[in-house]
C-alpha cells in the first residue's frame, strides 16, 4: 500500500503537520509533496491532503486540487489561527472534507492550530484589515498562545488519527468491506 501526503503551506505550520504524519507512517510505501512544486502523479492508494485555512476553507491551491480529484481514498487535515475547537475551526475543516467527499472516499480528517504569520500579525497590528481582525489586548494574548502551534502533541494526534484510519481502511479492503466516507 502506498500513502501520498500532499500539502499546501504558506508559512510552515501545515508543513510541520504533514512531515510529522509522514515520519510516523510505518509499514507502507510513502511520499510527501508540497503543492508549490506542482501536482504529483497520483499513484497512492491513499492520499492525505493538508491545507492552511484561508477565509474559512481550503487555501486556493488545495481548493483547486480538491475540485479536480475523483475516485480516490483520502484523509484531510488543516491548520488555522483561530481556535481549532470553534465553529469556525470545524467549518474550515468540513469545507475541505465535503469538497473531497463529493467524488472520493474520506477516511478521516483533522484540524489543529497554527501560528499566525509575522506578515499577518503586522497587517492586523497596523490596522490594514480593520474590523474584527484589528489587534486588541485579547487578540495579542491569543496570538501569543497560538504562536507555539502546531505543538508536538497536535502533530502526534494527527499521526495517530491517520495511522489508525489507514489500518482500518486496509482491514476493510482485505475483508471486502466498503468504507463509507466520514463526514
Ligand atoms: C490570507 C490568509 C487568510 C487566513 N484566513 C484564516 C481564516 O479564515 N481563519 C483562520 O482561523 N485563520 C486564517 N488564516 C491563518 C492561517 O490559516 C494559519 O496561520 C495557518 O496555520 C497557516 O498555515 P501555514 O503556516 O501552513 O501557511 C489566514 C492566513 C492568511 C495568510
């Protein structure tokens, strides 16, 4: 069985999760690809697809990739800078999952926090975006906390999630059972 990890990462947080999953995978052929280097030949039995959240959903490059994808078995993960355990966090992951599930089988998904890049922090602090993004004492404290994410624990949980699901998918397949998308 071959697992391909394909990700898009602007400032490195999603890359950390992708690399953590990659290094944890055992007993399979595996490869890892950054979409900025182009789309790889899709020869994996399972694709694990990671994106950074842009305006509440998959970033543009991963969105375009997901729109074209069909007939594959996939896992979806993402990082975002607002609370991962919020409605926004859930919906930001679900947008990617729902898009993938239209034409593919989804074996699992995972969302965790990532740091807000220095560039975005500078924008918010200079008030360029104004509105609900503008810096405040409360947001400064949240951004400081998020600055250490993804943590090793978050990366390990992503690795555990997909490691388990790959094994489960394998057992379903070996027993002639159908894996229904988890949405
Ligand atoms: C243009 C832009 C839009 C973003 N939109 C959101 C958003 O809607 N919700 C959110 O929680 N974080 C948002 N973020 C924060 C990133 O999703 C977050 O920092 C992510 O972990 C970055 O991942 P990366 O380091 O792999 O690029 C945005 C960041 C940028 C640069």
